[in-house]
C-alpha cells in the first residue's frame, strides 16, 4: 500500500466572496494529490468553502479589506485544513444546528454551512489564537482510497 | 473564475429556470435577483433545471429556502430537476427531498404544473 504524499501548503485570500473559487481550486488540487476520490474531494472542497464563506460573512461582516489564510497540512491518513482569520471571533456554539423545517419556515439559511461542515468532515474545531480565529477541518483517508 | 448563469424561459403555465456553473456565496445574489423578478411578475410555477450546475454551497441552497413560502402561498411551487449526483447529495444532506419535489427530468416536473 502506497503511503499518501505529505503536503504542507498555504494561500492567503482577500475577504471577498470572489475569493471562493480560488479557495476551492487550491483545496481541490491538494485533496486529489493526497489520494482522495472525486466524491471525497468534492465534499472536502465544499466544507472549506463553507468555512471561508463564514469568515467573509461573519468574521469580516462583508468588509473586503480583510485577509484569511487557508493552510493544508496532510500526512499519514489525515488531511487537515486550517482556515485562519483576523476578524471578529466566531463562537460556533452560538449557532444552533438547524432544523431544516424550522429554517424553511423562517426563511433563514444561516447555520446550514456549519451543519454541512460537520456532516462532511471527521473533525471540525474552532479556536481563538491571539488576535486570530481558526477553524480546523480534518478528513481521514480510508484504506480503500489509498492506491 | 467559476462562473454562474441563470436563464429563464416560459413553458406552458410555468417558468423553467436553467442554472449553469457554480452557485456559491458570490453568485447566489444573481439567483436571488432572478427569483425576485419572477415574484414581481407573479410567476409562481417554477421548474429549476440543474443539469449544467456543477457546484452548490449552502448560500445557493438558502435562496431556494428564501422563496418557497411566497411561491407556495400563491399556489405555486419550486420543483427541482435534472440534478447531478454531487449536487443532489448536498440537497439530500440538508433534508431538501422532504420539502421539495425533485425530479429526474424537467418534463416530468412541467407535467405536474400543466396538468393542474
């Protein structure tokens, strides 16, 4: 069984929604390189898009002059992405997991992103670090996906 | 750059909305605008064709949630059709199949409106 390639790479993006396509391209390429199949690559990319969308909309509240960093650290079977921002700190415990019927009645889509991240990734952790906030997402490569 | 386009055309008593490309927090406002225009014209029978949509995030899903009440309160519906598997998976994770009619083919969805 071939070991997956070790990857350490990062990119910095501006806090605007037009950065999202670049975030997806970056994560997509690294996840493929690590050995995930198409379905897993799509899922990981979506989870990171959701994390970065939250940064743009909530940490920077739509302000375009902020920056966030997307770092990929992948080794062994763990593909880890850390999204770091320097905006308003985010407390995921303040965002209730959505009841889809309830959301639908209230016309609100907020919280769906966090719900998706938790469904799609093995680990989702938030932490404040100095003046920055980090969300750490991990997805493990399963044996059958290794080539 | 991941582009997004939305085209609409009338078919019988319904409007078909064709989505193309990537629907995320950047492009969701374009879809919102199209829904808003349909609402202002009193067009409430809507079939959304996802055949050429490659990607959707929760920002895109939120648009469908934002308009469904207004549409149904006016005796219309938003019916979804022709989804690629990876797009369907996102709708499925969020429980949309319980709230929206999802069809393999847009003509099946149109028949539901045209038979009313």
